[in-house]
């Protein structure tokens, strides 16, 4: 993963047994390889600053699946890991510049996506608490958000003032079952599908949604 640059630092996260393969592109177009990150079967987290790589203390086995950065340059990691840092964070943690902060103990299974939307941090994943697949951080703990989904959430994005959710799941909307892609309306507290839905569209039918993005008021979907 390459996180957004914060100040003079660019953060790197590597899920690899060979973290020495990390590198960066120089201004003159040449590629430099890190010599600071070597050895060990673990997830490495580091920051790049003016040509040097500095390791940050963490053990993120077996994997990190998602990252996010807040307006204060706090870094959030989500995935399938447990007991990170001195506070023993499970599935989602925050780096405050000095230590890894545990973010409560509510989420009970891997986190696949972290996304800041309108200043609030949302998580999606395989968990069932505090709600199935989706939760919102209130600054102190994770809170249930929406009525949840039956399955796994892989992607979150705001589109047309709604929270659109992608993954491998199903929800009931009225008398219909919507699969893999749906949008939550905070105003009416209801779910809705998009068009005929992925499972009923001959061109889009597949096994799940893994990525969502909005550009020029259009929603882009990636998956299998």
C-alpha cells in the first residue's frame, strides 16, 4: 500500500515476507530500493522522507487489507491481524505518530475497507459486531450503522448523498433481494439498489464488488 503523503512524509505498507523489495521513484526518474527494511515474516510499516526509509514498530501478521488517513495525519490500518501495539489492537488500529492505538474491542472479525466520509470514519468487512458488515467510529467506540448486510463488505463510497456499499452480500429491499451493491439513505434510513442490480444485469453479473469510486458524478465499480 502507498498511503497519501502527509507533510514531508510518504508512508509505505508492505504485506510481504521480503520487505526489502520496497522502493520509491526519484525525481530524476530512477528507482531506489530500500535497504532499511529487511528480514522477518511480518507486515512492515515505514515512512519515506527525503530519500530514506524508516521502519515503524509493528507486527501486522497475517495481513493488512486497508488504510486511511485523517485530517490530523493520523493513520488507520484495518485487516486480519490481532494484538498490535502495547494496547493489543485487533482488526483496526491507529498510528498517532508515536504508538499504535487500540480502537475499542467491538469489531470481532477482519476489516476490509476503511473510508472517511464527511469527516466520519466508516469500516466495512466480515464482522458481525456492532452491526453486520458496516460500522462507524464515533471517536471513542465503533457504533452500529445501517441495519447491516448478510455477508461481507469490501468497498464504501458516498454517491448522490448516500453511502454506497459493495461486497459479497445480500439485503432485502421491499419484496426484492439486492446483492453485492446497495446504497443507504440516512434521511429515510432505507436501503436501495442501483438499477436492476449486479446479479440481474447480464453484463455485470459476477461474484462480488471489491472497489467503488466516484468521478465526475459517476459511480465506478470494480469486482469479479
